[in-house]
């Protein structure tokens, strides 16, 4: 029923080869969830539409991530409720160029303003705020930051009272880091990682009582 206070994160800057830099630090899950959307693909997309998007990257520029899996979200929500369980994996965030109206970065100081929220009137005539809008019957997520990696962790943890209040590591790419570079990192994370084989998994479960 009102705009939240600005979110402020104190992050550290890391510079790697060719002068490429990004920010790292920590943030509360509830804060990440409140300001982050996921540029996910539509539920159905034709081969023709896929080809058009490959040829013209201005089409569906905020639709390229895999869609969220509700079962995974529920599993993570249950997982964090168990005593002794933690989430140590980092979430990767990206501030697209058009988000500069709401996201400001000064070195490692990041501020997110909730002026992106829209107002609407409920059935009783009360004015409320929402982070979604509807155009042509399709929902649109107004949250300015993009979750490049970790969408299931953030959405799952945020469903739990315990999980929503914990801090997790974050990596943030600012608008000096292009969308193509951010998508490249996402693809590499999900392409190069290799699951443990079945026997190694079984050994780890018994060896460490997992």
C-alpha cells in the first residue's frame, strides 16, 4: 500500500582482463526478489519466431532465459526450512541500460529506487502499488534488475519466511557490462558445468551423510 524505502547495497568492484569489471557482495533474498525480474522465454515459441530473434536481436530482447520451474522453487522453499541447510551459491544480476532511471551505481554503492512501481485501484477504491502491468492481456514484470542466474534460488527462498531474510552472495553486472556479455556468462555457467556421475553422487551422500 506504499512505496518501500530505497534498497542500498555496498558491493566491491572486481576488474579482470581487458578492463572488464563487475561488482560482488551480499544482499538479502527479499531485497533481490523485490527488484529483480527474469527475462524468460514465452511458454511457446515457433521455429520461425526463434529464427527471427536470432537474425534481429532487437526482437524479444528481454526474452531469452529459460522459464522458471515451479517444482524446483517449491523444493528450495522446503530445503531452506530444514535446520542446518544453507544456500551458498551466488545469484548473478544485471542492470540493463534502460534501468538507469531506477538503479544507480557509484563505485560499489548500488541504490535501487521503487519509483518503477505502478498504482492501481482495487475494488474498494483504495490505491495500491504493483510491480506488474498488463498490456494486450499479457503480464509484464516491472522490476528493473534482471536475474541472469539463480532465479530458482531467489524465488524459492523468498517463499519461505526463513529464506527471505537470509543474505546470499551476489554478482552484479552494471550497464557498463553489455547484455551480450551477461548472456555469455549465463550460457557458459549452464553449458560448462558437469554433474557428478551416479557413483560419485552415491559416495558423497554416504560419506558426508547428505
